[in-house]
C-alpha cells in the first residue's frame, strides 16, 4: 500500500460520513451503500467490495452501538437470543463469498439489492398499515419495560424467539455473503412482528449487527485480500458519522427515507448486473 494510492481516494471519507449518519439513524446496513460504491466507483473486485463494506460497517456500528447503549435503548435479552444464530450463519456467508466466482458473486449481489429494495418497500407499507390499524388492546405475554436515559419509558411484548432466530439466521447469512440484509430484516421483524418501538428496535438491531459483522469481517480480513488503501478513509468516516446518526434517529421521516433508499437500491442493483453483463 503506497501513499499515492491512499491519497488518490481521499473522497471516500466524506462519502463515508454521510452514509454512516444515514445508516445509524434509520437502522439499515451501511454496507448496503459501501459495497456497491466500492465496486462501481472505487473499482474494487466483488469480494474486496463486500469485505471492505463489512470492515467499514464494523467500525461505524461499534461506535453507534456505544451511543445507543449510553441512551439505554438496547434490549439485551433479544440481542443475546439472536446472536446465538447470527454469528455462525454470517461466517458461513463470508466463507461462501470468498469461494465463489467473482462474476457470479457480482450478479448475486445485484439481484439481492433489488430484492432487498422490494422488501424495504413492502415493509414500509406494512408499517404504515400497522400504525393506522393499531389498537389499544392489552398485550398478551410478559411485558418488557425499557427505561431510556432521557426518561422515556417503552413497554412491549417480545416476539416469538424461534421465528426471530430463523429470520435472523437468513439475514446474517446474506450479510456475510453480500454485506447487507441483517439489520433490514431484524429491525423490520422487531417493529412489525413484535410491535417494538422503533427507537428500541433500531438500537437493538445495530447492536446485533456490530457483534455479527465482527466475525463476518474477520473471515474476509484473514482469508481475503482487503483493500486497505480504501478502508483507511472509510473507517474514520464512519466513526465520525456514528457520532451523528444516533442523535438524529427519529428526526428523519422514516417512511420517506426508506422509499427513497429503496428506489436507489433498485437502480444500483440494475447497474451492478448491467456492468457484469456488458463488461
């Protein structure tokens, strides 16, 4: 890694600040932005782009997790229950990403982006229906109470652990494979199935993601060929963004942001596939 090579991609830093701020304020995966950016703009290989996205995401989510923990909006019982399955499945996905052909991996990545975009649009509409159709009927089961640092109290009943773990396993596997999916699936299922308040769902999901990505990124760092000249800019960028994202969580209209992001992901997914076909 030469100094000129490092300085040639300085612009990765401001991009990383913006992405980390958006990701940590909405509970989505920052690597969902970084991997296609590294692939199409920085011109890394598919495996390097995914590995770089995971490494960058790890640092951003770590500092974001610390902020959410300080705010006392993390459900640690749910975190422990899901980490049991997310860690091994994410490691398996990372191993597969390093093993399969680069062209096939890029095509899979493009298709997965489009599927995730459709999933985001569907869950966005479901959330609106949930809010509109919500009732004040008493919840059945053990009620969890979370007292946030700012004095707000949140009450909810945790969803079925078995279904949550099955969905978390799938999300973790595709996160290891293509660096995205776990927080989108976890945040959605906690809000829609468990009716967990979005603030708690995002804080909990980001915490699960941090620990899971540590192991998934480790596979890429040990067995792959990391693009260190890029991550030396992206990591400081996400650390900066991690100080901003949790503080503005809830201030950005989630419905509008998710629909805009889903549209962007569809376009990027089509572009990733097109580049592979016509390359």
